[in-house]
C-alpha cells in the first residue's frame, strides 16, 4: 500500500463500523480522530476524494459538507487565506478543525482568527456597519 498515512491511522485499531455511525452518535470516532497523528491528511483525503459517508479526520459527513469551498471576500480581512479562515470561523468551525481542513498549524490559524476578530471589532467601533 503506497498510502503510508493510512498505516499510521489510529482507526486501524478499532472496529471500522464505529466510523460509520448510522445512529448519528459520532462521539467515539471523533474522540479517536482527535488523537490521530494523521488527522489532517485524512480529512484532506476525504475532501479531495469526496467521501460521502462516515467520520474522516474527525468530521462527520454533515460537518464536511458545511466546510466552505473557495471563499467569498470579506472586507474585514486582507487576503483569500484569511477570508477562508473567517468563513470557517463564522460557520462555527473550531480552530483545530479549521487547521486540519486547511492543512496549516493550529497556532497559525488561531493567530489569524485573533487578527480577524480585532480588525472586525475595530471596524465596528469606528462605526462601520
Ligand atoms: S483521523 Fe482519519 S485516519 Fe485518523 S482515526 Fe480518524 S478516520 Fe482514522
């Protein structure tokens, strides 16, 4: 198998069926994914290949469906990457999930989220909007 990231997948130690929770209870697979060393790669794979069912990279199918595709510009952010993070933020996607989705380190995503929030508060206090 050339997909070496799969060899490091934590889910290999579990019954695969728990990652396809038909009852809608995804707590256990999400907990496993939360500790998985290849979570980001797994989520990227699921998005790139359009996996429709099951928990991948810690996100359920519904959560993956809600991730934004190429972003709309946000006037309070300076570039496309920040706009993407802003959109994820507005959708309630956590910093960790955003980092996995964007394949960037979580501290970087958190830093950018802080910057966006500060810029938005400044815009509000200056009476824009
Ligand atoms: S993140 Fe992906 S590879 Fe890792 S445990 Fe979850 S489903 Fe398996």
